[in-house]
């Protein structure tokens, strides 16, 4: 099982989950409805935390671990889109196997006791190719997408009905004992509805009526749809939704997409959202009346194959999520949000008991409190012991100042841009700005630079830090132009997708140009070159003359002007049009297309311009290597591979292949393609996606990110001056112990000798917790606290450190209880330091997968009285195998 070792907790969970999937029912059948306050599960209001996971962006072997980590992180619900083009790539031919086995995914969710929010759409957006629409949909006569158009509505209804019927057949709805509690029809249509006029309004009403008529038996949602009909819940998608109110008092406030990160594009910076801000947004949502919140994404995953949306979405869909692209925890994001969820759950009895608005108290110019209680309370004095249920949220929305406020006769300090949660209207269980979770540094970070920039082939790298694939490769040249049996001729410029049907990124346009002696003499006399002009191109166009590359251009419907070196007589002009993900967002997607628009002409000839727009062109779809399936293990004998000669590097439009052994262990595997240019890669016949070593701008990134103040996707970016993506995920499930086939198609001329492989794991963990930090959330469930035998203030805060499954703490690099300075990987001793710090932490942690340390004088002694002490620790993680080897060497 990917990512787990025998004997580890999550491995056991995954095995149990696989066995449980055979069960016919996961719950006692229950009904789902809603009132103005919340979703009702078996008639009871629930405050629900949801984790977004898209099943095709991971392998089925990863699903149990991802679901388990989401549950451990506090999720009640898993949310996913349904990907129409994945399930019906050809009209009437369906795929529900492998990564598209949505039934298995749903059953795995139910087997772990979680609910499922199924967003059928069937438009998804999701930075997914063509927004989830199958490309064949464009070819339906008379069709217009997402409006009151009968051909589109017929196809949409047919697919949505098929999915609902499949879920019924598999007994997956709540009233059947299954996990599905919520469905979604359409997606963010309100953003573009106005462009469709009256047809858009009629379509919304039709979609709602159609969905309700399918008899699913659970509520339906329309997100970002202010005119959603009375029988459909309209919901919010945004970075912040605390101010959102549905279009009817009868509906609860749902946050279907909490953008806790953002996507990246080739040549762009990498966005990151600080967890303090994300926690603040979530706390504010529940503080102000929200009841269902979903992280988009809790796990982002990978755009395998050609599934990335466009234009120009990268292969990684990490999304800065709490669980990273490879399935490992992103810390402190995962841990801090886990604590937030625990604090919200402690407030759930109070949150559901209030029918109308909570009690509101103004605490300052930018400070406020919302109190949820079974009765109205006097906030100017201590809470009466007769008040059985009471929870409070104290917010400071000032971006700059910490503020002290007084409520319930107590004084509370609120950091800037933060919310304190008081489950009992007395004690602070959590503050969004105070992070006590560990920081994790991984061997391969999202956006970390290519190793090819640091080392030479054959240089010995540290164990577990990766290795170069090989110094010997096989190679095969891709032909330029129209050679092959799958070409045809036509007058005029054909639209790219009309020809390729998206079976390939590539479409060749070939024509011939006769150049006279007079033209050559004219250019020599005028000392200039003729040029090719195309009004608009997307996504990439490459121009060849007589088999040689003249130039390239990429962009979203941008003009091209390319000088050409033509010779006397007949010249072959080849245009290679490339898609890099089809448009996934916006109105009129069926009309967007790809390739070229407008006039194509040659300028600079003696007798004037030559319009090529209506000339005779030869067309060829795709690469010869694609259709020969050079990437397939069983097709290798059919190709004329030859040994790569160093003198041939770099070489454009070239196929490369090699074999490699899988790294030992179960850690996720990453492939460094930073030495390559642009192309695609396959491992054992599986496409790991497109690669492109476009460099992000040198400027626009900051060394630190201020969490305070409203976030947007440009606020906290990294990776300036580096390729947007160098490392590519190879799922363990696609690997065999040895002789794994790696095939690369390279367009621009990279160096395969510098391709390397690495395992992806947490190598360094750090913690920094003050003795004034709040106690662990588990204290609130302790019998002694519930029975009043101990006060929450008597419980010491804790530092929790944990390596990945199958790893243990191999060394403690730094430990200081006192006044340490710095941050992870840069700690130093302060004036106050308990001399026993290192030995005590080593004893508690070394050789273990995880450890918990009480942060108090009781453990470390008091090295400096009347001074607030902090414990800072930095430790190294290594695989269990590596630790055994080290112990053996001792």
C-alpha cells in the first residue's frame, strides 16, 4: 500500500478499509434534509467540515490513506467533482476503472465513516481539461453549452441521470446506508450567466428541476448561484465567505470551496496561503453563522496524462493543500487546521442550538464577539453556572494591532487578524494566529529547484537524496511534417480541435511555397527577410522551414510574426500547433477552440503579400511516436531505438528511453525533469503528465509572508527565477522493483543525462511552543476536566512531533527550553536555556515515529523565573530501514 509500512497505524487502517469496502452498507440508513441553520442528519443539525479530494488526481492505492488523513485531520465529509470526460471519453463508451472508479472511491469514504458530497456538475472547471466536458460534445449538431439549448440539455441530463442511477444501484445514498449526503448541479454558473441572457436564466431553472426529478433523495447545491431556485441551496466559493448569506432565509450558509491555496501556471510563481489566514477565514465563517465548509483542496494531487486544464495549467495540482501532491502531510497547515476543527467541534452543541442570529457584542472598533448559547447571557459578568451550553468566538479583524478585550468578566488578548474560540465561553481552546503544530521540511518541496542545476551526472548523492537515472540512453527522432499514413489535405485553415478531437496535443499544418529568383534578389537588395504573420495563435506554435525550426510562440490567442529563411524554388512550411490544456473556465467553451484564428500570410515578397489562409494544406494529427505507442512496454520491439551519442545533445523533437530500479521502501517517488525543455513523460506506459521548464519571473516573491489582511493568490508566492515545476510525481503503484521503463518525448532540446529520481519524504521537523500556549484540545474530552476535577489552566501545553509513516526520529539537532531565537533550521540559544533540554527531548523522541512533550517547568525546570519560556526543537527523520542500518553501524 503506497506510503505505509507494515506495522504502522495508517497501513492497518488502509487494509481494514479495503476489507470493509465489500460491505453492502456503511451506515444505518438515514435521511438528510436542511433548515435555515444547517444540514440535518437524521433530523439533527450538524456543523460539517469537508475535505476536497479529486479521485482521478491520485491512484486508487493512495485513496485509503488520503481519506484516513483527512478524517484524522477533522473532516466529516469528502467532496469531489465527477469528471465527465474521464468517464465518457467517447460518446456512449464509459470508463469506471482505475483512477475513474468512482464507486470504489465512494465506498472507501463510507467504510471510514465519512460522508460524501458529490458534485456531478457535469461542468467542473477544476483546472481540468475542458472543464470536465468531453470534447466530442462540441460535435453534437446545434449544440451550445450551458444554456437553454436542447442538444446540450439532452446530453447533460443523460450523463447526470446515469451517475445518479449508478449511485442508487450501488446503494451509496444516505437513505440506502451509503455516504452520499449532498449533490451539486452545475458549477459557478452565476459568474457567466449574464452572458447568456434569458437563455441562462431558463437553463438554471431547468437544471434545478431536472436534478430534483432524478429522485436522489438528498439535497442539491448550486454554488455561486444567487438566483438558485427555492428548492436548491446556493453556496459560496471564495477565499472568505463569512459575509455570505444564501438567497433565502430557509437555506443554511454553505461554503463549498474554501480556497486554501491556488493553482499554478507554466512560467508562473507558486502561490501559498498562510495557514493563520485560512484558519481565521474558517473560524469567521462559523462565527458568523456558517454550517458547512469545504477545503478546496484538502489534497490536490496530480494532473496525470493530459488532464491539466488550460491554458497552461501545470502538471502538479498540489494547491498548497494540507496533504501534498504525493500524499504526505503539509505542516503546519494540516496540524493547525486539525486543531481548529477540534475547537469548532467542541462548539457544535452551542452552534446548533441557536435558531436565529447569535448574540453579538462589540468589543472595540475592530473587535467583536458572537455568542452561541442555550439562553441569552450577560457578557459583563462571569457566566452563570446554570448556563449549560455556551460557546463564544472573539475576533480581532485589525490587521496591525494586538488588542486586549474584556468579556464575561475576563480579559483576553487577541493577536491581529485572529479569532479566539471559547467552547465554554470562558477558556480559550484555540486562536487562529497561534500555531503550535510542527513545521515539516521535505526532501523534495513543491517548487524546489532541479538537482540538475547543482550536480553533474555520476556525482554521488546522499542516500535517499536521489540518483541520476543513467548515463546511457536510447533515442529516436520524431519526424517533422506530414510523413505517415494518417495525413490528409484540405483548402484553408482548419480549427485545431475539429481535426484532433483532442486525441493529441499536436497538429501539423504543412504547405509549400515557391520562391523565385526575383524574390531572393529583392531580399538581398533590401537586406531583410520575409516573415510569416498569424493574427492569433494558442497555445504553442512552432514554425519550421524545410525541416528546420525558425521560431516559436506561446500564449492565449496572441499574434505571431516570424522571419523566415526561404530558398529559391520549393520550400516546405510546417506549422506545429500545440495545446497545453484546453480552456476550463468561461462562457461559450465550445467556441473557444485552439490553433489559429484570422489571416495567415507571408509578407515581404517582391510582388506583395501572399495570403495562405485559403491555400492547400496537409494535416497530420499527433506524433508518430504517440501512435506507435513508443511509451508502452509491449511495443518496444517495434521501434528503431539507437544508442544516444553525447554529440547529438541537445536534440529537439526526440524520444528518449531508459530503465531504472524503484527506490527502496514505500516513500513516494519524484522525477526531476529540470534538465529537459518541454514535452511529456511516461513510466511503464502510464503518462505522468506534461513537463515544461519555463522560468517564473525573477521578482514578485517575498522571503516572508504576512498572514494579516485579506489574501489573494498573488500575495504570498515563491519560486521566483526558477522553473514553475521541476519535480514530477511517479505513483508507487505504477512502479515495479526493477526494470521500470521511462520514456520521454522532448520538444525543445533538453539533456536526459541529468534526469534524476528521488524519494519524497519529511526530512526535518521542528516545533516551537510557548508555556502560555493553550493546552491540547484532547484535554476538553478528558473525564477529569468534564467532571470538574481539573481546570484547563492546570494542563500544560504540548509539543507534538511526528515523522512520516515508516520513518522515525533519527536525531535531535536542537532543543532549548528558555528563550531560543530563530525559526526552523535556524534556531539558536537565547540568554535563558535549560541545560537538560537536549537530553530530555532525545530521550522522549529519538528512535520513535512520534513523540509528545509537555512544555512546562515541571519537565525542564525553571531556567529563568518571571520569564515566559518557549521550547524549540529541530529533529531529523529517516526511514526505519535507514535507522536500522545506522544502528548496525554503531
